């Protein structure tokens, strides 16, 4: 899966979960500040990413993800082969 395809799926999840216009989602968008996501929102988002992409994201790794671009890069690097 390409980074563009990964971004598209992540943007769909963000648009649905955080009720934002998909067209406004960029790689630079910060998950906490731009989406006003609290810790519960973020945990649910990570769980949905795991389900969507079929890979586990450790709590330690999840804490390091702050922008959409970082999530895309992480998923791309950890795709199920």
C-alpha cells in the first residue's frame, strides 16, 4: 500500500471520528491541537488504525505520533507484509 493510499484511509478515519472535512486534513495536522483529541479519543483512534491496517501499535510508539504525517509514516513502515 502506498503512502497516498495510507493517508487516504487515515483521512477517512479522522474525518469520521473527529467530524472534520476530509479536504482540510494534511500531513502537518496535529492530532491533539488541530483535532482537539483527548487521550480517550486518541486511544480509540489508534485502535481503529490497528483494525484498519492489521498491525499493532505499541503504547510507547503511539505516544510519539503527533501529526497525521507521522501516523502515515509509521503505518507505512509497519505494514503487514
